[in-house]
């Protein structure tokens, strides 16, 4: 379990990574339910994003987002400094290797950026507030390092809720401390080589044999697939049934019969490991069942809205960052004796992107509030997921166009963003499936 964390109210000095940190002002009047995290930086002189050019400066003076308190902004500053120190210097290497170091997870755990909503007794932050999760995802996107953050986002936003809501006391004791510290990296495996959208047709089987399940089958496209220590695997405990035959098992690294395939070569998201998993007579204790046997589909349905909202957060942040890069570029690059940004067409394209991002963010923030209030519906999460990811595709494509040929060169972040963006409308449920979910719910 990690060391107890220090609340920043009343905190004087802490050490992080062996370096001394400055005194922080106490924050009288802030609510007590704040997340406790380790400072990675000196106290911020200015909480606003510091833009690097005047065009971006103007752009960043955008509508105030009402979901974030001063507490959240302090957290954001700390995440930003963490990324500058722990992620940016390693990002190129991870991009080449196709995987982040496991140390990123333990560093994030030490800093208090993992499992913010897990109880403090297990090393979590003890605060149920998705704003903190959103900040982490946004800051990775703003740093141009989104692919390196996906593993953490999946761990926090997608997998952790299953470990919090479906585990018994023994399972919590066994897994949560490692999940909070980053020593146990998580993944979730639903997709199989033969099925993705049509989950109920999956064929990975888990047949009861005494106190174990014998698991046979294969999963593919699994995020954190190489790094993961605990994989939530969707299985058929009753292969004759469709939805009612599904259950969730936690399959641990080292389980005999559980093997990983290759780290798949993707179009983008190169720093993110995505793998095939194979199960051949893998013996998994019944004690690793998550929730109830036969209720796996329902458990997925309950947790998928948060996964989709998490993807939407990343989509809006990535679109915003793409626009920032493009504002900087189009103000600097000239053609026909004037900056690219001065052409009316450029202004219109940039205006359309900026407008749509603002609108998307308003809906996104509303969804985050709804999630925090436990009111977010599957349909609203589906709306957020498909619309923001399609927006991200449109914005990034327009931004590439405004970069001209340089937008096609991988040394420019917009080119990488183009590659990283394409998957957003596919994973976590395709745009078409999102529209199915929404469409089915619409009645006079
Ligand atoms: C980089 C990456 C990471 C991923 N990470 C994970 C992970 O961590 N865990 C995991 O379980 N999965 C993961 N996936 C899998 C991902 O969720 C699936 O690829 C996705 O759900 C789509 O499934 P599929 O690829 O089988 O496509 P299909 O289901 O075969 O769909 C193909 C096309 O048909 C359309 N289609 C299908 N059904 C309908 C319908 N009823 N109506 C209209 N159109 C339809 C789809 O929209 C799509 O356009 C990942 C995938 C990638 C590429």
C-alpha cells in the first residue's frame, strides 16, 4: 500500500521523488471532500493554461467551465507537472517501443493519480468525483501525449469501477491496494477475433470444475494487454445462452493456460500496448468471479456509460489541442504575403472548429455532472461518445488541411493526432452502435 497521502490544506512541505517541494498555502473555506494527492510541483503562480503564442492565448480565454473548483485546478497543475517530468521525456521512446514503462503506473500511483475514487483504506483518493479523472485525460491530450495516458485512463475510468462495485471484501483486500499503487495494472477483455459489437455472441467459455472455472477462448484488441496484471474477462459460463450466459472473471498474470499474443501494430496510439490474449484450459478460481454468475452482460451495461464518457473527455480535449497547434501554425506560416490564418477560409474553418469544441464541452461537462450525481443514462453517454469522437475526427482533419503538407509529416503533432484519432469512433462501441442505443430509446 502506498504511503498515506497528505491533504494540501495545511500541508507545509512534502518530498516527492526525493525532491523537496515548496510550502503550499492553506486553503481555508474549501470543502473537506477534496482528493488527496502528492504535489509534483511548486504551488502554481497562475492556474490558467500558459499558452505559448498570442493566438492560443486569446483562444484559451474561453467560457469558464463551471464543473471545476479551485481544488480541481490545483490538481490539474499537479498532473500537468507530472506529465512534463514523467511522460514528455519518455514519450518518443514509448512511441517507438509500442508500450509505456510499467513505472508510469507506479509513478502515477505514488503521485495520487490512480484510483481517486477508491477508498483511502486501500490507498485510493477516497473521493468520488469524475472531474479528477477528466483532468488527467485532458492534460495528457493537452501535452500531446494522449497515447501514453490511455492505459492510465482505462485503469482509472474503465476497469476500476468493476473492482469497486462488484468485488467482495476478500477480493477488495487482494486487488485494490495494487490497483491504487499501480503495481497491479488492469485491462478489460470483451472483444474476440470473431465478435466485437455483438457481445452476446462471444464464445470464450468458462466451465465450472469444482472450485475453478476452466477457461478456453481468445480475446483481441485488448488495451493494456501486455502490461496488464489483472484482466477482467467476459466469458460464457453458460455457452447455450446469449446475454444470460455471460459472466466476468478476473484472470491474473501467471495463470497457467493464459498467454498473451503479440503487441498489435496499430495505425496510431503507438505508445499504447494493444494485444491478443489466449486461454487454453486456464484454471481460474471461482473466487475470481466478479459480481454474480450469469450477470456479466448486466454488469457491462452498468459500467459502459462511464467508459464512453471517458472516451468523450479525451475526444474534446484532443480536438481542443489540435486547434491550439493549428492556431499557432496558421499564424506563423505565410502564403501570398500573409499568414494562413488571415485567409477568410482559414478563419471560417477555425471558427467552426472553435465553436463546435465549445458546444461539445458544455454537453460533456453536463454529462460529467450527471455521472457524479449517478444520473448519467446509457443514451446520454452514447450521445457524448459518438458526437464528440466524430467531432474530433472532423476537427483534426480540418487542422491537418490547414497545415498543408506539414500536416502529413509525423514530426508535426497534428499528423500523429490524425493517426491517433481514427480509432475513437470505433472502440468503446462504434458510432453506429451508439446511434442504435439512442435510437432504440426514442419513442413518442
Ligand atoms: C486500439 C483498440 C483498442 C481496443 N481496446 C479494447 C479493449 O480494451 N477491450 C475490448 O474488449 N475491446 C477493445 N477494442 C475492440 C473494440 O471495442 C471493437 O473493435 C469495437 O467494439 C468494434 O468491434 P469489431 O471490431 O468487432 O467491429 P464489428 O462489430 O465487426 O463492426 C464492423 C462494422 O459494422 C458495424 N456494425 C456492427 N453491428 C452493427 C449494427 N447492429 N448496426 C449497424 N452497424 C453495425 C460497426 O459499427 C462497424 O462499422 C479495441 C479496439 C482497438 C482497435
